[in-house]
C-alpha cells in the first residue's frame, strides 16, 4: 500500500473553513509580543519553544494565556499577515478565520470595530500580495457564558458585511447547553450572518443533534463524534450538513489515538460532507501541507479526493457567490 501513495503537491489549492486566528499564532510571534510588552508567559512553552499543554482543559488555559499578549489592533494586523503568509505558503487560496472579540485587547468589546478594521486591512493587503482571500467568523467562547455570547453576537451583528460573514461558538463544549446560546445565534442570523458551532468534538453525537436543533447552524465545527450514531450520520448526509473536520487537532488533543483511527474517511464513505482544516496549527504541530500528506498516507487519498473535498468546502464557504465561483474556478485550474 505504501508504494502506491501518490505524493500530494504542497501547492495544491486549498479552501480552509476552520482556523482560529489567535490559535494560528506561531509561538515565536507570541513570545516576541510577550517580550515587547514584558508579559511573563514562559510557562506556556516547552524547552523547544513550542506551546505545551497536558489535555484539552489545559490547552484552553494555554491558549488564553497566549492571547493576553494580543493587546492592540496593530498586534492583530501583524498576526493576520503572519497567519495568512503561512496559509498561502501551504496553497490555501481561501481561509475563513474565527475571530474572538473576547480575546481582543482583554475583551474590551467597545473597541471591536478597531480590531476588525486592522484585521480587514491586513486581509486586503494579503489578498493583493499573496492571492489568498480571507473572511471572518466572529466566535463567542462557550465557557465565558451566554451573556458574553450575546454581547459578542451583538458585535458581530453590528459589523456584518462583505468581510465579516459568519458567527460561531468555540471553547469548552461541555460548558452549558446549546439552547443557552440560542438567543445569540438568533441575533447573528437576523443580521444575515451564516452560522457554525463547535460540537461533536468533546460532546458525543447528542451535542451535534442539540446544536442543529437549537442553534440551526449550517456547518458543524468538528462534528466527528457523529460517527457513533448511524441515524445521525444518515441525517447529516441527507441534509447536506457540512463538517469542518480537523484531523490533526483531534489526534493532538487525544480524541483519537492516531490518524488511522480517526473517523474522517468513514464519515466521507457514509456520504457526510466533510471539509479539511487545521484549527490551531502551531498548537498541534501541523500545517495544511502536513495534514494532506498524512491523510494521503493514512487513507490512500489522492489529489482527486482532495480537489473534490476542497470544492465541497468552496460550496460551503460563508462568502458571496462571485467569490465562490472564483474559488471553484481556481480549484479546477491551479
Ligand atoms: N478553540 C480553539 N481551538 C478549539 C478547539 N479545538 N475546540 C474548542 N475550542 C477551541
Ligand atoms: Zn476550532
């Protein structure tokens, strides 16, 4: 089997729908900000300078500590350029980034417009110089509670537009029930935002069902635990619900022991629409290029498989039709 694996060209065009902007910050970038601002966060790195965490709850703490260095719109401008540079190197032509107003300048939501402006400016610059398109999905943090989620949804609703196209929820999936966040999602939907929610990562299949019922999202972040419920798989396949699958993230956080044991290929075989993303790549020692190569090795996927998956991602992207058609054309021809 190993000799029949087709090497995947790193330049293969890719569409990524699930990337946390702060979670994509290289450790050296965060260390640099910490030094500039004299913030002591040495404890979040290992001896090699990588982010270090024991498990998912600890990962969330390390993540939040890293975010304390991101204090000004200028920090986010630099971060956005650094992240898009890495993505463009990996052949990503479109990325949808989760933006968390709660992590901008210590969560002062009144300054959100300034942060968003800085991120948007960097995205426009990157599109011109690197040919990568970015859209933003405002993301509330579940363990910060429903009140904060509403305030975050209000930020999103007030700034919805060509760049800010979606609303979502991340964080500790076991904090609260999806119905607690329905008001925030209703507000975002009414503002014309498209919706996604992390579910079926740390919660089982019921978390996916509850999220679809109460939050009425078009896509599910992760959703991989749906594999444990055949009736749910049928529903997802029938309704065309799109899963933003992040295989390397799930393995690094200990959800599955190896990529071979990951359900992404089985989900796809069952007719569920899957897309591929990296979530928080430096935390998981991964890149898009690495993920594709590892998936090709684990499941024998070829360039044709990845092109089909990326076309599904383009069809599910939270962008305008003109952008979508441009992406679909590039996916065929690049
Ligand atoms: N925030 C950043 N990465 C996350 C993940 N994998 N699950 C939940 N929240 C997150
Ligand atoms: Zn995520």
